[in-house]
């Protein structure tokens, strides 16, 4: 059997490293969750903006996700921004629910470039096995932002996008 040439092996390793580095900037640690159940969604921000610290992290809550509770992060203020539901529904105790969490915003803290931070939510996932939920995230820094909001086309690898939205795939229990 012929051995691979050393430069070919080195090139493949470099490509794998570059792909790995490019693929993870704002990602969700748990990429799968059970449909219709509570889950923790941990957003990991892995760097700042061109050497600057991250000073705000905004996560858009996908349609169908309910009962959103953000985890408190020391040194950060956390805000729930709400939106009206197109169709109110009765919850498990018969109360009418007319609005839901639209976005969670952590601000006022500082995540230095070169460090990573985790921002966690506890959510009730929709009962829709096979669905992929996109948690579009905006990372703000003093002089700019990174918009992790790109959703791939059908069949496209999300990690091929320059700024892919973090996601969770829903599984059937």
C-alpha cells in the first residue's frame, strides 16, 4: 500500500484545523433536545469582535419555543423582550397566554476577546420532532457586532456559512 505524501497529510490537517476554527463562534452546546420537553440551551460565544470585548449578547427565541427562563450571569443585566402571540392559547392550568418571549438580552458585562462565555436558557421546546430551531444571535462589541443569523438552505451545511445561526434539532422521545 502506498503511503500518503507528508505535504498532503499536513495540508489535510491544516484544512481540518481551519474548518474547526471557522465553524464555532456562537454555538449551542446541546445541539439536540427532545420535542415537547424542557431543555437547557447554552449559547457559547467564543471570541470578541476584532480584538474587542463582547458587551451584549442578544438571542432571538424561535417560534414555538415557550416558557423561557434565562440564567443570571454575574456582572451582566438580563432582559426578556416580549411579543404578542398571533393566536393566544390556554396553558396547562387554563390561563390564557397572549405573549411570549421574543428575545433575551444580556448586557452591561464584558467578555474579553480571547475568552469564551456561556449564556444559558431553560426553555420548553415545541412538540415538533424533526424540526431544527435557529436561535439567531447578535454579539455586540464597542465598535461593531457579529450577526450569527444565517440559516442554511435545504441540504446546505450551516458551518459553511460565514455567520451561521446556532441551532437545536428536535428529537422524538
